[in-house]
C-alpha cells in the first residue's frame, strides 16, 4: 500500500514524499483510517513502528478541514507525552508533516524558562505537545484553555505510569472537554494502563503491532563472546571501523553508561551518555549532538532510549545482553529505520550466555558468532537449543554502502576473525516514524 491509498490530503502526501517515505508502516495502514473517521483508538506499539505519523497525519488532516479565523488560535489538539525528548520529536513531526498546511503547533516541557512558552500560549496554536508537569504549571497560571479541544493523544502511557506521572495525567484529564476524540498509545498494557484506557476511551478501535519479526529480519546481527573485563576494550576496537558513523550503545545501568562514555572519550572517540540521572538539559544536548552527527556514539539505558527516534543510526551495540529477550528486539530496532540498512553487535560474557540463548530462541535465528577477535572469551559457548524455523523473506541484495560495514572481514584490526554462523536474508520498507 502507498500513502496515496490512505485518503490523505495532497498537502500531507507531498510532505511525506518530501521526507523520502514511500510505504506506510503496518500501524499507519491500520490506524490512519480509524483516526480519520473520528474514532477513539487504542494503539499498542513501540517507538520505531511509525506510531507518531500514525496519529500526526490524520490529526493534521482533521484540523485542516476548518481553520478558525482570528487570533489567538484555540488549542484543538493536545498530545501528552512523558519526556522532553519525545515531546520535541513529536512536535518536529507535526511541523514537518504540516508544513504545507495553515496550522500552528508548539511544544512545552520543563527544565527551561517559562517566558517563551507563556508567550506562545497567549498567541495561541492549533496543536500543543506537552509534558504533564509543565502543562499543569502553566495551566495554574491561567494560560492553558482546552474548551475547544477536539483531539487528545496520550502517548507512551505505560512509560508515563512507570515515571510516576499518573496523578498529573489524571489532573490533565479533568481539564478536557467531554466531547473529543481520544488516541491512547502504549507499548504494553499493565493493569494501571488498562484502567486508564477504559476511563479515557469510548468504543475504541484497537490496533496492535508487534515489530519483532520485521525488526530482526532487517538488521544484520553478530555476537562477540568476550570476557566481562574486556568489553570496553573490545568496543574501542570495533569502533575503529569508520563505517560505524552513528552508534547507539546500550548499557544495563546508568553507572555503566557513564563508565562506557568516559572510556570512549579517553580513547579519543566522541561519546555521550544519556540516562535518567542526567538533567534534562544534559540529555537534550547529548541527543541533539548525536542527531546532528557531532557525537558519534550515544550510550543509553533502555528507559532513556525509548525517547530516541532517529532514522540514521548505523549500528546498535548491546554492551550488556538484556535479561528480557524482547528488549533485544526493541534495541536493535533503533537501526535499519526508514528503509536503511543497519547492524547490531552484541558483547556476551559468560554469565550472559543463558540470556543470549533465550534471545536466539525468541528471534528464531542463529546469529553470527565473530571468532578470532582480540578479546575472544576463553570459554566456548554451548550450542543454543534450536527453535522451529520461522518463515523468512527471500534474501535481499545488500546496499552498496554496506559492503565495508563492521563485520566484513577486511578489517585489519581483527586479523583472521571470522563468523561461525550467519543469518538469512533481510527485508524492509520505507515509512515515516
């Protein structure tokens, strides 16, 4: 299916095409018609499945049908999201997709001065993207009026609950008009999220998208068996490959993320850490530097990385093997975005071997083992139990620019290193986030 088959306005189709997107993702195909029809929606999807465009495009179309005259513009759409980083990215999406429409949008969040945000609210806007705390602060000053609200979006509801925002969210809900369209997005549905959804939604359509199969098929994957004490040295070694232009490294802990970033910096490799103990300004600077290409490596914890939505991450490195296999799939889905090729490298120590076998069972793949590298573990890996083979697409031709990406054995740093096993083909599509 193409975007032209979704019934979008020509101005929206032109904006999407201008970003180089060709085919909508599964959640966009399934969600956009429901949102265009004015129905409430429960969307179960991770970041990276294209969910932002799944609600931004139809909301822009709905609001463009009738643009109020005069000033100030009333707020007709409110998007509530848990973090400053995610709020900024959602606002960027509205601005990008709506650039050919006479609509205005703005984002407000904490950690910065209020004056510019106060001025914007007084001037009015069609779409407001906000984090809960700052929205309530400005509402307390009489600057947030939601009587004209048509659409309310609650994004990353489960993360909102994990971060302790449930009371703030309920206060915001009490500010909303009864007559509205509500879109509720969450990666998981714990009981608290289900209770909130039941309170907010009226006869909703449910759209659930599991990215696991498509994610693992799009990404080249390799594992290095390594001693725990050698992991940081191995990371410096693999980063000698200049094809690793924009690298996202996952650490299990905040302290570990700091130590990895510091070690890379001492080795002359541009790196920043991003996690919950960093100030909002520090996280914003690190993410902006990474997105702009000024910082080559971003070291993140899983919670912090859920707010990262960048198309051209060339490599993901699992410095620590995740204990939950599904987390591995979510991590590697940060690369191979928007139709690009991508690669995931995992560093597995002896104590992580059981976790690694569980990942291979979940993904139903024999992931290539890199042998002969300088820091190879002295303990041989036990063979993973074989899972039933999953259907896979026909092997796709590898893009030319990947011919020298990390893992090709023309790298002098690894001498005679080789792969014992290699996965089958890859497929993907081009769609907006």
